[in-house]
C-alpha cells in the first residue's frame, strides 16, 4: 500500500508515481494507494488516527503485506504505525536502501550500502522488542552488571560501522590515487550526473561504446564506471558514470557513497543529464543541484543535457529551459536522445573543444599516435568513438 501526504506544503509527487516506481524497483507490487492533506505532522503516527484506521481497512481489503510511506518516518512513528496497521511499515529511506542493497554489484558498492543500512538501523533499535529491555550481568554473561541488551546491540552496531568506515577509507585512498594518476596526463575529467533514470548510463554507453548496464528503472546502476572517451585529433577525455540522485536522497547514503561521489567533486566538467520528457523535470534539476551543493560540486562547470527529446511532441518546454537557466555553473546545453543517437555529434564537438582548451591551458602539445588512431586498434578498457 502506497501512502503519501501533503503536510503544510505541496507534495512534489501527489500522484505517488515515483513511489510506485521505487516499489517496483524493490521487487514489490503496489496493491493500492492513499493520499491526504494535513496541516502538520502528527508526532506519534505522522498522519491522524482516523486516516491510519482508513489505511488499515485498505490494507485488509487489498491484502497488502506492507505499507510504504513517501516520507521519512521517525522510529517512534514507524513503531506506532506497525502496531496500529498490523503489517510492516517502510519509509522512503528504508525503501531506497533496499533498492541499493539489491543493485550493488561491486565490493565497494556493497560496503557502502551496508554502512548506510547500519546507520539507518542504529536509529531504530527502539522498536518495542521486549528483549531489548532486559538487563544482563554477572559472572560468565556478556556485558557488565546492569547493562541492557539494547546497549549491547548498539555497541555491536557501532563496532561494525567503524570497521566498514575503515575499509571504505582505504578504498577512497585508492580511488584518489587513481584520479591523481589520470590527472597527470592533463586530460579533461568529465562526470555524468543527474536524476535517477534520466538516461545517464545510456548516454555513457553511446559516447564510449561501453556496455554498462542500462535499463528503464530507478537506480539501475550504482557502481561508478570510468572509460576513456576519444574525441578525434588525438584528443581524449576521461568519462565517469556516477550513481543517480533522487528527491530526499537519504543523508546516510550521501555519506556512505562519498568515495563514489568524489568522482563528481574532482571532475573538470559535469554532464547534467535531464529527462526532458518528465513532467517533473524542473523539480529534478533542483534536486540534483541540491545534492551537488551538499557534496561541494555545485560550482563545477556543467553542460545541461536534455535527454529523451525523441519522446516529446515538440521542443523542450520553456519552463524546463528556465529551470536550467538557474544553474549558475551551466556553460551550455544540448538536446539529445542517447538511445537513438540524436544530437551526440554536437556534444562530442563541444567536449573536443573543451579538451583542446584544457591542453592549451596546461601547455601540453597534442601528440597523435597513428597506431592508436588506426581502425580496430584499442586497449581492452578503451572504447574509441
């Protein structure tokens, strides 16, 4: 059962379309939805008791097995809602974490997701479990005299979180070393950013001829992929595909994925991909900018990529142009269809121009390697355009 509410301000997704997509991405099948308006949030139940009783009736009628809230719930609210409705209750944060846990493939991605989930669980130890209220102590028992089980569980979580942080810091140092190595060649460092399911991986594949996984679903890929982008005349750039952003992206995920998001922070240029066919494109642009501000990447020059223009009946709506105009770091924009290859030649020419400017600024001569330019000759990880 999908549940959303307008509490004091307009809800950005009153039709719960994004929550429905998130549910499907997590392997769930929506059985119904409920949307209401309230002046303020109830500290105990988030919604009023009458509305919660109505949701309980809908759950029983639809035989739903869980309830998904399109909001971040406090531990107390989640516990009380589960007690009142009688089925598990997930908030938006838990749902996104579940999707990330399903989609993580690399060792680093799995560590990042596990760290985020543990941080989320640490705030929810008070769940009404009776064993957490018992005290343990005495000779031969875990814990000191009078130590509660909840304190033991909290300490175990903290120890596990510290271990994961140490392992991720080691991986972060390795990534920093790799980035410094790439920068020695004075190549243009480009990162693709954007709202989830805007077509970032499709654009990445179209530009580099890579085979990164791409699908019409939220958070199809989580792991950063980096390839060399050949731009002709001996010019190259390093292109990285990063994790997608979303409205109310959990702060624990931003912190856990810091090593991955540093690809955007350290880039010379950001390709900000926008789904031009999405009615909420303006809000999505602002959400991406908000995350970029949070990680300190909002001042990096951006090229706005209006993707999926083949799905529009006409030109990109003026309101979406105006929303992009508010991006202070924007230096250019292109209308493309990464799936059909429309508009990519102009984008490549612009990237070649920027790569040439970077080389001239670094006072590095462009050396053309005839063998590297020969048709059919390429390294295993290099995909010429």
